[in-house]
């Protein structure tokens, strides 16, 4: 956990010429859900992971927090919103996902220049959004993976650099198949 917090701090401060207008976007998939119903709450393991996310952000708190219209994404970032005194913003996911990702990525960059934004999404929306933000390829996110965190930081040219890491207790993490 400490390593990830250090990565986030380094990504936010590392550049030859610090850019006060650099934007940082932290994207996670919702934590583990309690069941496979339409709009489930988080499981007990998912609640622990949501609390772990607060620790990841402790030294680089967000200025804004977004989630989809679904309870599991909102529950994932609710502890961070409470800890940092922020109102949770809901951006409903719409289909086609690629169109939603393009619109939302543009909205984020325009609305939060120089800020730090936390977003909780889903296994199908996270890779699409990250890919739009970094203009790079992002591997699909398997349904069983909940521990990825994507940290994007704008460069002086406006391009977004990407760091992919894991967060949460080792006991929560499942090996990739």
C-alpha cells in the first residue's frame, strides 16, 4: 500500500518542470460486490478494499470524485469522499461505452485542469475511459480483478502518462488466471 501511495505522490510531482496545470486522474474498478444481482452492495472484502483506497490517496487527495449510477461504484469511493469532505458526483454510464468514455474523458479534463480526480467504474468502462485519457491501448479488465488502479497525469504537452498498479491488502488480491 505504501508503495502505491509513493507512486501516486511521485507521479504527481515528477517532471523536469513542474506544471501547476497538470491534471491527475485516478481510475479504479468498483471493489468486490456482495452478489451478482443488478445493483449489489459491496461485500465485506469490498468494503475493506474501499477503505484501502482512502489510504492510497492520503498524500494526494482528490479534488473531485465520480462514480457511475450503480451502488457498487458509489460504495467504493464513498469512504474517500467522506475522508476528504467531497460530494460524490454521479456520471451515468451510457452505451455505447466508447462514446461515453470519449465524452466523459473530455469533460474531466475540461472541468478539472490542475486537479486530481478519482473515478470508480466497471470492468467494461475502466479500460475504455483510461484508453481515451491516455490515447493508448489498455488491456481488458477481467471480471475477477478488483485491485487495479490506473494513475494518469498530464504532461506539459497535454498528453496523459499512465501508471498501472494494484491496491488493497495482499490477502484480498487474487492471482491472475
